[in-house]
C-alpha cells in the first residue's frame, strides 16, 4: 500500500474517533494496549507532557458545566460535567495514542512521502509541499530531542549544524487497492460520525 493511503486512513480514523462517547469510547480505549510497547511508551511520554492540559480540561468541564451536583455542599462538580470531562479526556487520549502509533509504526521516510503527496494539490494555492515536508521533519525532530524544561541550558550548548542535509523521497503510483481502501474507510468514518451526531 502507498504511504499516503496509510496516512489518509489514519486521519479518517482519528476524525471518526473524536465522535465516540459512552461504551464505544470505553471499548476503543480498552484496545490501546494492542498497539504494542513502542507506541505505548511514546504515548506515555505524550500523555505526561500534556498532563496539565488534562487537568485543566477536567476542572473546566467538571466544575464549569451546569447540572446536578455530585454531592450536596459547596465546590461540588456536576454529574453532567464529569460525564462530559470523561468523554473529552477519553477522546484526547485516543488522539494522543493515534499520534504515538503513527510515529512508532510508520517510518519517517514514508510519513514524509505521504505528507508530500497530500500537500501536492495545494501547490496551485501557493503552498510549497517541499517546504511543508521539511517543516514537518524539523518539528518532529524538535519534539524528539527537546530537553526537559529544567534542562534548558542544553539548548545553548547545541553546536550549529555544519553540513547540508539531504532529504530523498521515494514515491510511487497509487494502485486500485489504495483508492478502494480510502473510499471504504472514508465511508466507514462517515457512518460512525453520523451515528454519533
């Protein structure tokens, strides 16, 4: 399969997962261990890096939504707010796991090739897909090598890049199976989104 097909399937699955709630969301979260050790370790790093976002969302949704209080007395979150917080945090966990699985399973060269192919039609709008791919590579490299906040002095000690770096993208044509796969997954994602709407 073409790398672009994998990336399109991943994007469509990610979009469809953001419409899940209740039991389907819980079932999707229970499948997270099936992604394997490398993806789970990367997921753990991503989740730990966004822990303050999780906490902020939980507090805002649990205490900021109107509804029946969980207990009588002051400072009680609402039941509806807790349910909404659980739904949104579950969706965020699914999104982080999707990113972790993509980065763990898809080789960097395939990811860059797929991104270049997806951005190619935007060349007519003045968007250069070559620059987009290089920026994606730099962002991913920055995320992987970024030191912890308390180790910020390491950034000052990094030597400047002395040589040129070349990026070679090996692309090939789509097959009928690629097109069929994208159409089937797009249909399934649309059905999931429409059922949950």
